[in-house]
């Protein structure tokens, strides 16, 4: 099951797992047309598009039930669904509604999916289930103007993943949970921002590989961690797919001179 499968990274994940011969549940929240097109492309015997509001317990339960009835037990969960509010808003001006919406969409939704996944592991006595959570470098380094997003991803990366990698092993002898943390990725959603030359230059100042990630870079990392054959002894780990990123540049040289002058 891949949540948020109708987005840029989500679509790449669906294709990457399809290339490996997996049977896939492509979850969508609103973009039914795109998710259905993915299922049409891959074939309905191998890819099922299902919609659900992942912030609602009843809809998450129904999603897993429909998936199991159609394709069998869910052995791999990719918790990819989430939002990144585009507007920069400092904490002093951030509405409570935005804070709650981001945490619900990015963290609570993952909790509900993982809870249902764990229940199915226990009920079906699965031996080697795996979950890969999609975090972000914002959860590692923070992101000014997006404290809501950074807090949600940090909770996912550290508190949730590192607690549940112990819990899953109690339910399944070879059960694993890992995290992939992308930095900037070239997707349809980010394409507009990446036309800003100064933004790209600032972003790449702490990235040794000096390039923006492709969707395939993230998808291949997720497939690797999901594979029992390739990563069967890896659990509770954070794989950062960000070209060696070491942090954030807060000021350009020109901005720093302005600050010093003031």
C-alpha cells in the first residue's frame, strides 16, 4: 500500500514497485483521476486505486479492508501521504488551524495507517512485514516559516519510527520500519519554486552533489528499504536522499552584509 500515490513522489513509488512485480494499492485523497490512470497503466489485476481521508479512523479501516479483500494481506506499507503548506508563516503569525491541519495530515494520518497495518500483522500473523515512512530534511534540520511541517516530520522520523521498529518486531519476527528523508525533489509541485535561481543556489550550498533529486532517486531508496532480500537486517534507520545535505544556509552573502550593516 502506497499512500498519497497520486502525487509526484507517490506516482514514482507506484511505478517503481510495479517494476519489481508488486501488487499495489494506490491510495489517493482527492485526485482520483490520476490514481485511476496509474492503475489503468499498470493493470487492474496488479494495481488498485482506492480513495480515503487518512485523518478519519473509519475511512482508514475501510481502506485496509477493501485492499485485503481485493489483493490479499498488506505486507508493505509506504506512508507517503502529506502536505507542505507553501506559504512561509513564522510561528508568531501561524494560525492554530494551519498547525492542526499539517500535523493531522502529515503525522496523525501516518499513525492511523500504521495502527491498522499493525492490527493486520497481528491478526494475520505476517512474518516479514515492512513499513517505509516518507520524512523530510525539514524534520532533521528544521525549516523556518514551516515549523508545523518540520514538527510533523520530526515526529514521524524520530518518535514514531524509532518506537514502532521495536513494536513491530514483537508482532513479526522479521518486521521492519525505516524512514526515507528527501530534500528538494523535482516534482510537478516544486517545479515552479525551482525556477527561482537564488532559491536553488541557496539550497545547493550545503549539498555536495550540487543537484536537485529526481523522483526516481527517492523511489529507488524506498524500494531498497522495503525489500526483505536487500535490507532484511535494516530497521529503525533514516536514509536521507538529499545529495549529502549538511544543513541550511540562512543568509546569502548579500543578505548577510545587509544584516551586518544594520
